[in-house]
C-alpha cells in the first residue's frame, strides 16, 4: 500500500467544520503540521478545541474568498457550507466561497507548488438520470435554482482545478463526496441525519420532506476521511474526480425508522413540502475509488454509524443547555 508521506505542512480550509475537524485530527495523529483556516460560518472553535494545545496545530480565522499567503506542502480545500439551509442563507457568498476560494487556494498551491485536494460533491450530478452515479456522468443541474449556488459553485471549482492542472501543471485531486454523517455535525446543521437524530432525542416530530421516498447513500465520517487521505497520497497521475461514499442506498423513510428504532423515541413522522430541486436518488459507483485508493471501501454500516452518532448527540444534548449555542 502506498504510504501517506509523513511530516508535511498541511493546510485544511474549512478545518473547523464537521469533516474538517476530523481531518485535522487524523493529520495530527499521523505526525503532520496542520494549519486550520476557517471563517466560522458553519464551523466552530469548539470542534477543534481539543486540538488547540497540540504543538503542531494552528488555527487561523480567515475567509478563503480573500488571498492567503502561507507556506505549506499540501492543501485540503473544504471551506464551504454544505447544508442546504446554510448554503442558501447567503447564496452569493456560497458561490464566492467555492469559486474565489478555489482561485485563491489554487493560486497559493501554484506559488508554493503544493499538492491540492478539492472537496467536491455528489451535487455536481444534480438530479441524476444515471443510477448509480459514475464519474463520467456530466450531471443534470439547474443553473438558476436555489441549490445552484452550491452545485454550480462546486462545478466551477472543479473546472478551475482541471484548468490549473492543465495550464500550470498543478498536482490536483478532486473528491466527489456523497452524503457523509457522524459525530460533530452541528446540532442545527439542517442535514437529514442530524435533524432526525436530534428530533428523535428531543421527542420532537421527525420532519420528512416530500413523501420520504427519495434516496441517499450515507457514508460514515471515518471512512470518508480515510479515503481523502489515501487520495492525497496517490501518485500525480491520479487527479480524479473520484466518487467517495457508501453505496448503501436508503429512502428518507427508512432512515427515519432506523433512527426511531435506535433512539427508542416516540417521535411521530410529519410530512413537509419537498424543497425545490431536491434530487430523487443518489448512490455512488465507487469502482474508481476501489481501484485507485488501494481497495478502499467503507467499513461502517449505517446502523453502526448511526449508533455512534446518536451516542454523540445524546451526550451533547444531555450536557448543559449552553452547548446548543455552538
Ligand atoms: P461544514 O459546514 O461543517 O464545514 C464547512 C466549513 O467551512 C465550516 O467550518 C465553515 O465555517 C467553513 N467555511 C465556510 N465558508 C468559508 C469561507 N468563505 N472561508 C473559510 N471557511 C469557510 O460542512 P462539512 O460537511 O464539514 O463539509 C466540508 C466540505 O465537504 C464542504 O466543502 C462540502 O461542500 C464538502 N462536502 C461535504 C459533504 C457531506 O455530506 N458532509 C458532502 C459533499 C461535499
Ligand atoms: N493567491 C493567494 N495566495 C498565494 C498566491 C496567490 O491567495 O500565495 C491568490 C491571489 O489572490 C490570486 C489568486 O490566488 O488572485 C490566483 O493566483 P494566480 O497566480 O493563479 O493568478 P494571478 O495572481 O496571476 O491573478
Ligand atoms: N430531508 C428530510 N428532512 C429533513 C432534512 C432533509 O426529509 O429534516 C431530506 C431532504 O429533502 C433530502 C434528503 O433528506 O431529500 C437529504 O437532505 P440533506 O440536506 O441531508 O442532503 P442533500 O439534499 O444535500 O443530499
């Protein structure tokens, strides 16, 4: 197996967010110097509080839509709100974050000759006609809808990555991440797994958008981080885009029932309008990941991952109420 080269200076943008904080932790555990850059829009200091005392960890408040001059060997570009309610809160800023953020991080990578990985998304496939989704599929995205700031921003970021690769010979890696969940999602994140778990634990109604027949494939955070590290460690010929996700596919109704069972909750299901352009189905074809990431495949089944996440939120919600302000 190809080893991830030790002792690098690694920049993680969006490092105080859900995925970023797990990534920073793993990188520190592997002996790297980690510079975590975040504007705390959806991420929090709390997510990385346990890393602050680490001698190789540095936290910088910075918005990636502005230039950043630092000296690093590798860049993981994760900065961007990922939950629809948050990325739609200020859609112009969301596009700026994806596009100007990518330009700045690519400019930085170009100046210091760093390797750079983009956290892209399954949303580049939009509401797909091809199922499961393979990397060759170009997607079906509405360019002017409520989700476009995120979807098209991420698509443009991919374009920029490949143009910097072709034009400036940058070493790039593009990961198309499918729905990922786990501990350290924000209580008010708004995505389906945290919503259902928090609602179930509080005994509130579980909000199903539409009739709940739409599907998603949920990847546990540890599996995702492992794949991202392996992708960064691949040879320069591997640029991606590569799907990373768990091919297990579930409807939102199935997910709600699992959460109710796991929490023993008496919450009722309530049905609410389906948001505009909500994709009907989503499942990754991960053949390419298996091939290029040393046989990587997700290890954590949904039931186990949900149990871990329920335990996390249960502990969080049982602590004093101020924790909900994070
Ligand atoms: P998150 O919202 O928890 O994390 C995003 C982080 O980026 C936050 O800490 C936020 O404060 C920071 N950020 C936002 N705008 C910024 C800016 N302009 N400058 C600096 N920092 C900024 O979301 P997440 O789930 O951890 O997602 C991380 C990345 O992975 C995102 O790029 C997202 O698009 C991508 N992704 C995530 C998933 C998933 O299911 N979790 C799926 C596909 C893609
Ligand atoms: N940039 C940055 N840090 C650096 C180098 C560049 O943030 O260390 C930004 C800079 O703001 C620039 C952008 O990256 O606008 C793109 O850089 P590039 O060199 O590709 O373009 P140029 O500087 O020629 O516009
Ligand atoms: N969803 C839901 N109830 C919620 C939150 C989301 O039924 O409280 C649905 C949403 O409409 C979508 C799916 O769950 O069909 C996944 O939503 P999420 O926001 O987690 O991710 P995305 O739509 O970006 O894949």
